[in-house]
């Protein structure tokens, strides 16, 4: 597979023992869906589909009204949300993706609380009944921030790629949204260079993550 921002990806003929390998547009690697355009929209949609399927299989347990709401939420997080968030450390969370993830969280809560679609309840009413808040996006950003901190302090190949110290030419196409942009906004930093410096100090980085989680941004 050739990952490219161009509309028509370059063709690449690779032979092994005289056999031409088929060039694909997407494939799964360690559970994550890698796409030809380098975006993660398809991977996130795949994770949402898998999480919904697992929820429906365990619906009799997750929607058991004999369990307390706290126990139901803990089961939802342990068995369903962790499936949804698999590989989220490398996701780019733009406005559209954020709305999609928030929508699937409400999908879980409404079925967990056995609220039929005929009952016109707002999302705020559902959150109040579940005694919870919109925490999914914050949890994803927290995992991204922790992973990014490890990358900054490890200073290996991932560090060189992130800080653009590796060779090669960068595309002149319209730049894609990056994970660092949303992470910088969540941490209330002005520039991406600020996040590169802050990530190298473990104590400062932990404090910044904790503050952002408290603020619920």
C-alpha cells in the first residue's frame, strides 16, 4: 500500500519470486485499519461498529436493571468503551469525529437505560439519568497525551517523525488536520512547539493532563 495525500495514489509494482503483489487501499495492522490516504476516519468507523456489535451481544448484562447504575457504567467502560478506544492514541479528533464519538456514547447510554426511541428525551436528560457527563473524548485525549509524552521522552524514530527531523519532502497539498493540533487545543497551549517542549518534562506533562481532565474541556 502507498500512503499518499494525492487523489490518485502512485502505483508501485513489487515482485516476490516473480509474483506481483496486489496493491491495496486499506488493510488491518494490529487491529487498526490503515487507509491509503493516511486518515483514520475508516478506522474510527470500524471501531464504532465493533463496539456496537459487542454491546448488542452483551445487552442482557449491560442493560440489566437489577444492577446499580454505577455497576452498569463500569461494565460499559470495561467491556465496550475500551474496544471503541483501541488505537485511539494515534487518532485525529476533529469536530466531525468528536460528534460521531459523542453520538455513539449516547447510543450506549440510551440502550443501557432501556430508553426507547419513541421517548423524546434529550441527551442532557439521558446523561442526568445515567449520573454521568461527556467523558469519552476527554479519556481519548488523555490517552493520546500520555502516549505523546512517552514519544517525546523516548526520542527514537517516532520522535524524529513527530518533530520532522526525518528526511524527505513534505506534500504541498492542503495539509491534513493533525493529532497534535487537537491535543494542543485540549491542553490550552498556543503553539504546537509548546507541546513539544512540555512533553519532555514528565512532571509538568502529568500536571497539564490532570488540569485538562479537571476542566473537562
